[in-house]
């Protein structure tokens, strides 16, 4: 009896070591013990070559009994073994066993290397042990007598147990693991066969001794015994396969995991057909990838599937035709009968193929009846795989839906709901900070370049924020993002980190559709857990800090408890702004400007105010912040322009030569429609273009200088006057100052107010005045609070002054007295209005 395991590409070192130890043990036993054993006293003597032929025949006529993981090979080897014990010398037994069996293994089975060495070592060891036990039990008794029968039976049962144990051990060492069922099946079935074969052989011994003429009858009996083995093996194989198929069908649908289902199908195919290798190839389907999985040595492998599969020997299976390798119906591939392939079909369509190859017992090919059983297995496997793939697809769709529910579809970042969960997960586990990032410029990008460009800019900002913050970034909607910074212990660290984030955002322009857009923003910071213990509360407080930062004119601010009143105010103003503009509650107030040398009022600056029924007068910076948040900057600018020009027309009707100045935001300058709107308002009100001055800031121009320059040149070409506000506090780029079509520069109040102290140096103001005059520009100084400052500015050469010393911003009607007394007249000269302008 022997057990044949799956053929390997190479044997592990422990198997080779075991084979060597077996050979050494057999040689040692033969040299030290067997050579000294006596030859049994018998009436006949068989030469070693005759026994060798008998052992060879026993190896050729083999009955294979497959099990789940191996195959028991039953032979009539006990017959020549008993004859050798009774009628040959011990060394002749060993020689005949090795020569006869070895030639069959070498020439017919084509065994080589470790496998051949193992089997030869096993046969040598079995022969040495058998003759040792037989000689010890027989003594000088007659081999054909009862004592000889017992000696032979015990010797062969012991060697059969030894063989089963060693074969099981080599299976374990080969990597298949120890399964008691294998050893139990080998011993029980092997003992039954060994007893039957030994008894038959002992009959031969008795017949040879007492009645040689009856040998033909005994030969017939042995032939019948062999045929009975074959029939039994065939029935056992059929039962085993039906049982395996029944168990597999019963388990169909038991697993909804695709990987588990594939493994179950391959394991069932391998065990059912007695193969060492099983494969499953599934073709790609709509929205699904193809798979190709191999089960060998209890390991699942996923080889790459290439175009060569279409030309493989099992290609007919992909067309719905089962095939045995080497059969007329299939192309050449593996050796004939060594592999099979069956189609896997669902809904009447072939979706793949199931394959088995490398039979556990060598020399026996797959037959048509095997293919029929294999087709039945493939049909049931298709149901299992279809169910598993369906569940797998449903799970993937569910996972995708879950991801979509927790993430922003545009940027791929977490959404508000997911961010709130992340924040609340860290509230009880240490300090952290929540940053709310409110970006600028995106409404402008959407309005001018389109929503696709705005989306791309938002995606880029999402990537920058994720890089700057190192994760835990969410898009809340629009151009608002949130960041969770863990491990932040104090406000100083949180504000510093927020400033770093803003630097990354503003570090380089975003290029969309060939246009470089400079993006800024404001960040509000709320600390965990100081400023809240829920995600919604922390985000709300960070939003309050953002609004506070905008109102204060800074880019980063920390939430201060008690600001809820301010938040409510901002929400109310945001909700009511559109109606206030429509009803006229939002109106420009006017602050006068005068010639520095004469004190004559020559112009006014329109400064927006909002008379709110609850909050009273709302200042310009707060109005602008609300307009930016609600996307109403252009509506506000157009309203102020129209109101200011209507007032200028009214003053002109009274003979007053008063110019009006209106502040223009960066967003306005980026709008190509601004020159058209201004031109239409000038025509509707009848105000000459030179009586309208548009004031812009240095920082606003430098955000996108090329785009702003194009709009400014169109405005200048229409005859409007252009003024740069807060000169000296921004970029102060002389290169761009020279390129801008300006008529005026305004010195910032921070420089002007210092002149109240006579000890303060006026070099910066003198330089600005000289530079402005050198460029042909009028110079305006704002923030004049007293007569001393006015006198010093006039002495330096400033052209126009503006400030509380002359007048505060007031409604137009409250300026009537001052204008009637000191305003320039249309019929008189107006030194303030320059006939030439730079650019």
C-alpha cells in the first residue's frame, strides 16, 4: 500500500531529509541484521529474478481508491512478499522488491529525484522489517504451517502500518498538514486489503507445498480478487464523487463572500475529481473585472489573465463546450487526459470556465464519465458564483453610497456630516482646534470663467488644504472648508497653524482655463473643548470667528465667547440686505474733500451706510462683509454708483462743480461688464465722466493685476478718473503704479495722522507727493483731523485733503450748508480736475 500526493514543482527539504533517513535505516538494518538471518526451510525455492517479476506485476496492476485529499493505491504486493518470505532468502526478498518495484517506478511511472528515493527507501525498509519480524516469529517452524501463517500476517500488517505512517508523515512535511482522517482511512482500508492479500498468498504457499497442481485454480482466485478490487474501487470512487457533489450542492449559497465562494468551488472541484490543481476563470462583465484564481497546495493564487487565454487548450469551455485536454474536440495543451475544463454559465450565457489538472494518482487519465460529473459541478458552481458576485456588487454599491453620503462629490473630501463625527470622536480624547476656512474669489471665477473653472479651483484648494493640514479636511459647501487639527494645546499654536494654512492657500495662484487666479481667505478658529463639545457647536463658533476676522480686517481670528450676539446680527443683516438695497435703506453718505491751498470743496467720497431699524447705522466694512458672504457685492456697488451719480447730477443742477468718488472692490474690477454698467449710469444721470472717480486699493489690484489692468484701461478710456486708495500700505509696486491709468493717489491716514506731532518725520509723505506729481497725479491726504496737519500737508504740496477737520460722512442733505459756502462753481475754474492723466 502507498499513498500518492499531488506532484510538486519541487520537494521541501524535510521530505528529502526523511527519504535519506529511511534509506539509511534500511541499509543499516540490512547490513547489521538481515544478512545474518537464516533461510526458511521449505520444499521450494524461488530465485530473486522470479520474485522481481512478481513485484513488478504487483506495481503494474494497481487499484486506486481516491479520498478527499489523496489517493490510496492498493496492490497485490503482499502475494510476492509472502512468497519471498517463505521460499527465498532475506537478501533475495530485499533485492527482488527493490529491482522489480524500482524498475516500474522508474520506467513506467517516470519517478525521479526525491519521490523515487522515498519510495525505494520505503520498500527497502518494509522488506527489512518484514523479514526481521517473520524470522523472529517463525523460528524453525514450517512456513506452510499455522505458525508460518501468523508470522507472515503479523510481518505484513506491521509493514503496512509502517508504510501508512511514513506516507502520512511525508504528506505533512510536504505542506498539506496533518489530517487524522487520511491516516485512519489508509490504515483501515490497508489492513483489510493486507489481510485478504496475505491470506491469498498463504494459500499459494500451502498449495505449492502440498498440492502444486492446484496452482491454476488459485491463480484464477487471485484474478477474481483483483477484479473485485477494481469493481470496489470504481464503486467507491462513484460514491465518493456523488457524496462530494451532494455536499457541495447542499452548501450552494451558504457563503455570500465572493472569495470564500470561489475557494469552496475550487476545493470541491479538486476533491471531486481527485486533482491537485483547480482553476476558475471568469470573463469580465459589465462593471465587473474578470478573475482567474488557482487553487494548488491549499493556496489560492490570482495569476494575471492575458490575451493568451483565448488560445489556451480550454478555450472551447469559454464557448460552452466541455473539453478534456488532448481530446479531438480541444486544441493541443497538456498531455492527453491530464486536465479538464467545463463551462460556467448563468442565464444561458457562458461567463467563464472551471478547470482541474494534475491527478493525485499518476497514470490514470480523466475519462468522459469524469467530464460528465465535472459539468454537473460547474453548473452548480455557477449558481454559487452568481449569488456571490451579486452580493459582492451590492456591497460595493452600498460602500459607494456610504462613501458618497460621507464625502463631498466635487473634492472627495469629507462633508459636513462626516467632519462633525470626526470632531466629536476627539472631543473626549485631548485638545484640538477646528478651523473654518472661508475662501475668496470663487464667485468671481464662476461668474467670469464658468462653473467648471470654479469647480477646478475648488478642487485645487481642497488639495492644498489637505496638504497643509495633513488630513481631517472637509468641504462644508460653496467655498467653505473646515479643518480639524489634533494635538493643539493652546490658542497661540492654533492661530499659528491657521496662518500656515492660509500661507499655503495664498502661496501661488490657481491657473484655470489659462487664467491665473489669486485666492485669499479668512480663517476662524475654535478650540476643543473650550469652545464647544459638539461638532456643530464648534463649527458655528469657528464661523463666528471668521466673521469677526472679516469685520476687523484680519485674516485669522480666534473665537471669543460672547460673540453670539454678533453672529445673530450678521445672520439678520445677510437675510435683509437685498431688501434694504431695494428699499433704499442702504445709501451712500458723503465726506467732503477740499483743495489744500484754498479750502474750496471740490469733491466728495461716497461711503455706504445702512439705516437698520434694529441695529441703527451699519458701517461700510460690515456691509461689505455681508455682501461678500451673500454674493451681492456687484448689486451693492451698482446701487452706490447709481445713487452717487444721481446726487452729483442734483448738485450740478444747482451749479456746484462737485466730483464724486466711489470705492470699487477687487470683485468689481474682475468683472468685464463694469465699464458698460458705469457708462450706462453716466448716460442716464447726465454726469460727465470726469466728475466720477473710482477708488481702488493696491492689494486689490495686485490680486490679479493683468485682469484688473484690462478693466481699468477701459474705464480710463471712457474718461473716468481713477484713484489708488491707501497708497503705501500695500504692495507699493512702482512697476505696476507706472502701468496703471491713474489720476490720483491717496496717502493713507496712518501716515497723515502722525503729522500732528511736529517731531514726526514727513519724509514718506514728501516722497509720495513728489512721486505722484512726477507721474502727473493729484495727491490726496485722508485722515486730516486738525488745522496743524492741514497746514503741514499744504506746505508739503498735497493737492487735496479729506478728514474730520473738514467734515464727517453725512447724508447729502446735511452737506448743503458747507457746499453753498465753500464748493467750487461750474462756471469757475476747477484746479482739482486735471486735464491730463497718467497712462
